């Protein structure tokens, strides 16, 4: 309910509301498609489907990373004056991102209706992929929120690294065309595996078993890390914010 209220308040007095974000994503997809087709060549429609699915998935991943560091700083007054569990603030942010991401899926629905991307049983695999991304987003937001509340410069570092990660991660370029001796750029890129468990099903494909294996390993390790960080920094959080 808080996440829904945050979404409503953010776009108060706006006629389009959260769909402004969807419009921004649509413009980004169109721009990257034109540039990519001009540089790399190939079928324009094929590029549009690949890049569109990639940008939609990346919008959720990047939002979870960029919003996480400022959670406790944003709700500092509530943290210092109430005894609400801090997990509520993390959940509030994650669910708000999920609501915005749901609006972006309208782009995918339009693409299916226009036969730009296929739709079949494989497409349903995007649902567990989305669930895994947001489950990992929860522990990541928890860790970043605690660390960045204590060390404010970390938020700026994270944002700068994310800008670099956008170009290193195959969001708009085809990773299958990477030379064999440079495949490590993709294989050891954790963000690629999270991107692929959403993008591949949206394109009617089944993600590779390695994608799920990496995501599962990161989920376990990250959850343990979030538990340790929360346990060690929870009592001092009021002094940090």
C-alpha cells in the first residue's frame, strides 16, 4: 500500500502518471534500435525485439541498484522517530519499482500484438525470472541501504559503475557475436545472467541452465550477506541517518 501511495504521490497532478517512465523507455528503445541497426546492420524488427526486451529487463535491474543506496537516508526521520522494522522501507522501495516495471510490460504486450516478438509457453518463464530479479533486488537494496547510510560516497560510486555496466552488459548489442577469446566479458558478467532470465523468455527462448545456476548462487550468497550486514549494522542505523 505504501509503494502504491508513493507511486500516486510521485505523479500527482500528472495526466499520464507512471506511464511517463514507460514513454521514456519506449523512446530509449527506439533510439537504441536505430543506432544499433545503423552500426551493426541486420533486420530492424529483429533489433527492436532484442533491444526492447533487454531495455525492459534492464530498467528493473538498474532501478533496484540505483534506488537501494538512498532508502534509509530518504526515510531517516521515520527511522529515528518510530520503531517500524527497517525491512518495511526496503520492501516499500522494491514494490514501488515493481509497480513501475509492470507499466513497462505494456510495451512488451504491444510488441506481441504487432508480431514484433513471439509469444508462447516459453514466454511464461519470464515470470520466475522477474521473481528472481526482484528477490535479489531485495537483498541488494538492503545491503546498499545500510552501507550507503554509513558511507555516503558509496552511492555515487555505485551510480558511476552502473553507467559503465550498461555498456559492458549486452543490453543493446548481441553477445553471440563476441569473439571466443573475449567471451569472459559476458560469461563473468553477473548482470548479464539476470538480464537473460527475463529477456530470453520474452523473446520466446529458454534461458541457458548456466544463467539459472549463476542467479541461484548469487541469490544464496547475497541473502547470507544481507543477513550479516543487517545484523551488524541495524542497531547503529539511527546514528547513520
